[in-house]
């Protein structure tokens, strides 16, 4: 890296103690070096300097009272990273590990991911260090109401449209939507991932997992291969993992493992997804409870061991940096041919290098999991029209969006001389539209 090295150095210096943000920016700037060399006018216009600095970062106090009457204080975040091509768009994460650096890494990735979808959405992300585990519905509701009481001052259907992420699903979106409507007295599409009775889109729940499988299927198809008859390992057991499991199975794969942060289940005969949905979506229990229904399956403590299971396709769908170099080497040794990142940045840079070196087809998060936010943008369109498409219509649009993302990432990789490197391809394809737009809109 030559032209962009000083920008990375500056990011590291000005944003201390934010290793995930550093990691995300480093990967992108490395990919973009040839783009900078080809486009000196973008360098002169400070496009690269500006894209790594959020337009706005909001941090706020979120006080709430638990069922025993005790007061708690959490920290809320919304990073409005880039609005060149549309309103800020990106999820909200509720997890104790959340801090400003995590939200910035996610918001930065979201700029390029959202651009890749081909839809008019800018990049943003938010959340809180609140831990939803073990909380009652009433506690979750009070927290969501307090969080939205502040957040509602900064968002709007044409300004910034949050959605779900880790720890934020339909229940939380419902409570936050209710509070927004109550305070602002507006019934608008200010959040996506809404319930179907108040403006949600069919297929949004399924979209990230389904989209990931459509992307992986496209990578496989280009090599004359498919999901048919493949053994699949998926980490996590949340929204992305569950619907990734559903689509991988529909496409002819056999999913044999799922996990949570405590451990993983291994079911050689294939995961019983109806049981998983009941355990996770209805009963909100740990994945270990799967053994109460299927005592013939195995449960192992510790989530990292899941990558030791031999598989053809690995779909890390839990969290950042969950799959390291050693795990990548084990997967390669066991014959893995394709990896799709359902989560955001689940593979460490060293792991990605192992996959690329060994010609494992690698679908990076910005491309592979973009189906979720793309379908959120379709929800926004439906809300603007005050109309709803059928499940089949939304799913058909999702399939065509994922096919386009594959095409654009693979063509960009080819054009820049790194065929089959979808990491570089996705970064470049996503960046070009944002850079062109930032250039056209002047120094702002
Ligand atoms: P959920 O909250 O539904 O599920 C998260 C899953 O990941 C749970 O099984 C959880 O286990 C596990 N997990 C979370 N944190 C950790 C951790 N630190 N170590 C190990 N396991 C962990 O979230 P989603 O399925 O929505 O999100 C999963 C990933 O997909 C995230 O990276 C998210 O950013 C990304 N993503 C989500 C999209 C969406 O539309 N929902 C869209 C695009 C990307 P446990 O219950 O033990 O915490
Ligand atoms: O990481 C992501 O793309 C999401 N969590 C989904 C964001 C959205 O606005 O649907």
C-alpha cells in the first residue's frame, strides 16, 4: 500500500483502542490501493480520507428499571457513517461486547455493503452494551423504550432507518417502533424488520440467511458445483444461522451443526430445524436444549470447536473474528470448498488468507450477507408505496439482487487482476458508486 498507507496510519492514530474498526478499514484500504492509483482526482478530493470518518457519532445514556426496581444505566450508540447514496441504513446490536469501535467497524462495512445491493441506502449502525440474556419481556420493553426515547431525535424514514442485528429481532423492533410512534406521532417506515401487521416485509426475517446461500450457490455454480449433497456447518443459532440452515437444506445441502456462545451441537443425520426454531424463536433457550429433543445428537462445550467438524461448506453466522487461522487450516485440511460469511467479519484476516491461498471459494460478509439489508430497503420501498409484495415477489427480488452482487464483485475482481478474489471484488464494486457520488456532491 502506497497512496493509502498514510490514511490508514491516521485512522489507527485517531481512533485508539478500536481494533475491529482498524481491521475493517485496513482490509478495505488494501483492496482500494489500485483504485486510488487509477483515480488521482478521488485522492485529491479526499474521498479516501473522508470515507473513513463517520459523518456523525451519537452516544447517549440509556437508563432503565429492572423488575426488582433496580436502576441500570447502559450506553447507546448510533454512528451515521455515510449518506452519499441514501439515508443511513444499518442494524442495532444489543450485546454486552458493544462499544464505539464495534459500532464503527459495522457502520463502515455497511457503507460498501449497502452500495453493493444497488439500492439507495447509506451506511450506519447502532446499538447498546445492554445484555438481553435472562431479561423478562417487560425489562426488554422498558429498555427498548428508553433507548428509543433518545434515538428518535436522530432518525427518520428519510434520514436514518435502523433495523435488527445481534440481540435485536422482531420483539425489540416492535417495542422500539411503538415508542417512536408514540413520541413522534408518526406512522412511518422508520425501522425495518417490522412485524407483518404494521408495515414489515414478507421474507425480511429469512433474507440474510437465504441471501447468504444464494451467494454461495452462485460461487459454486461458477465452478460447476452446487449445494446438492454437501455437508454444511453453520455457526450461531440466531436469525442468520436459522434461515441459512433452512435455505442450505432446501438447496440440497445437509446442515450438521449449529452453535451459540456456550457450545455447539453436532447432528450427523442433519439438523431438525423445526426443533431449533422452537427452542430459539419461541422458548428462547440455549442450543444445548436440542439434546432434550434429539438425545442422539452431540453437544460440545465451547463454540470454537465447531470448525473441527468435517464439512464441504462453512457458513460462520455468529459474530466477528469467530473463525481464526487455525480453524481455517482445519477446514481446508478436512476438504472444505466454500465459505460464506453470514456474520459481519467472522473470519480473521489470517483465516481469509488461508482460504484464498488454498482456493477455497470465499464469500465475504459485505457481499454474502447483504441480502438482509437489501430486503430492508425493499421494506422501505413497500412502506413508501403503502403496499406489500408477496413472499414470492420479495424472494425473487432478493435472488436477483444476490445474483447481481455476485456478478459485480466477480467482474471487479477480474478487472483488477485478482479473479475469484471476492474480498477485493466486493470492496471495489461497493466503493466505486460511493466514491463517484461523494465526488459529485463536493467536499462535504
Ligand atoms: P442473533 O442475535 O439472532 O444471533 C446471534 C447468534 O450468534 C447467537 O447464536 C449468539 O449466541 C451467537 N453469538 C453472538 N455473539 C457471540 C459471541 N461473542 N461468541 C459466540 N457466539 C456469539 O443475531 P443475527 O443472527 O441477526 O446476527 C448474527 C451475525 O450476522 C452478526 O454478525 C450480525 O451482524 C450479522 N448480520 C445480521 C443480519 C440480520 O439481518 N440479522 C444481516 C447481516 C449480518 P448467544 O445466544 O450465546 O449469544
Ligand atoms: O449487518 C447488517 O447488514 C444488518 N444487521 C441488517 C441491517 C438492515 O438495515 O437491515
